[in-house]
């Protein structure tokens, strides 16, 4: 009976001992667990430098009334595409029609007075020759004629001005583009001093993307690209792309064309402008996006982003030695990404093997069975 108890106890202790060892530890009690492992290598890479950008149309024309009046007709809707010269608004301003009537009457009166003054000059002229009246009387008649002719010219100018004001009651688009917000409705009183425009017409056949370099980035740009002037250096920049607010990449490529000549004293930044074609009108004035500039590196040590993990703000990887034992190691990477890879600045060298998945189950000195993966499958 004692022998049976001893055998049972020894069997139980054996089971407990086997359960106390983790399966991934290679201590002779089990096989190492398989983990995907990638060998980092130097290769050519294209990094994407990203900058917040604000979007504006090629033209943003504020439409404002030039005369006081009430809006009688609105011929377009918000978001409509209009042509240059297309009718937008009609303003009811009867005072200007009355000015035309008054000016016409003033012209007729002034013309009659001019004719009367001419007749007076014509009558006095022979009398002066016959010395019946003095030359002073003729001079006075001529001066009177000049005054009446001036009054006639003023009346005609008043009529022209009144007709011009009537022309201002019909508002057309000064450029082709897209109609913006319409804050006023028919019947609204508007004037040239109104703080809000009737609308804005945006020409968005081309879109300008404005972004900035800080002073250090600007100096690095100036040193990197060849050219005797900033304009020549800009021409060396590659085509750029836009990432829209929904995360999609805009299909059209753009070019950086201009740079502000001054550094902003408040922000310490230099403003650049890139131009993008916008044939479908996808981009709109007032929008925002992220502008990306590709930066080529001939030899970069690439590390899959998914192979890293964070420990107290430090970026870490698990490096695997020739015996399959892992050890956590801190790495320094560039701020710019190469697709799904980091570019390593310090902490790794070419040929080092790193675990690319399942790092949460690992700790230092654990032995694994490495399964080599390519860069593509590491993603």
C-alpha cells in the first residue's frame, strides 16, 4: 500500500513540474515556438515628407454690389459652375431709373439754354461791329454761352453716371468658376458697404496648396538642391502628391512653383505653393490636405513598422541571435516613413534579425524557432 502511494505522488509531481515551464522556453521540457523573423538590410528607399496644406482656387473672386438696392432675382445656386459674364443677380434700385429721367430732363433744359445763349451771341456780334454796343456786351454773352455749355456737359455726365448705376443693378460673374455660399435671399437689402459679399466665385481648374517649411527645413532644402537661385532649386524638386482628409491619395500629381521671399517672424516658417490640376473639381477652395514630397535615399536600413513596440516612450525591437534567443533593443528611427517601413538611424545593423509579430508574448532570453520572412511578408 505504501508503494502505491509513493508512485502516485511521484507521478503528480512530474505533471506539476511539466506545467510550470512555458512552452516557448527552450529548457529541454518543450520545443521553441515559431516566430516570423526578418533580417534588416540596406536598400534604396523613397521617404515621404508630409506637410499640412491649405487649398485655394486659382481665383477666389468676391461678388459685391456697387449700388444700394434690394435683390430681386438670384439666377444661380450654391455650387453651380458658371461662365465668365454669366448673369448672377438682379438688384431692384428704382432710384437710379429716376436719376436717368431727371438727367434727361436736365439735358433738354441745358440744351435750350445753350441755344438761347448762342442766339444772344449771334445777335450781339453785328451790333459790336457797327459799334452800336460795346465789346463788353459781346464778351458777357460769350461767357454766358460757355456757362450754359458747361451746364449741358454736366447734365450729360449725370445721365451717363445714372446709366452706369443702372448697369450695376445687373451683376454678372467676372470669371469662370464655382459659386460659393449665397447668404442673401430675394428681397434682401444690399449695399457696397455690406460686410458679407453676395457670393464668391472660385476658379478651381487649378488648385493651389499652401504649406510651410520651418527655417531649418528651408536651409536644408537650399543646401540639398542645385541652383543659383531659389527658383532654380524649386525646379529640381520632384512631383508632389496630396493626401485628402479621408486618407485617400489625390490621383493628380502637383508641382511646387513658388516660395515666399520672407520668413514669417511669428512662426519662423517659409510659405511654399504647389499647383495641382483639378479637372473633375474634386478639390475645393478652403479645403485642407497633407502634401507629400518624396525624398530618395540611396542606402537606407529599413525596419518594418510592425516589428517595433513602445516601452516608456522608447521604440524597441526583439533581436534574435544565432541560437534563437531574443533580446529587447532600443532603436532610433527617422521621422519620415518609407511606406510601411522605418528608416533606422541607430540600434541595428545590416543582417540583424528582428521578430515581426507576436512580440507581446516574448521577453528577454526566451528561445524561439525563427521563421525567415521577406520584407513584403513582414508587412
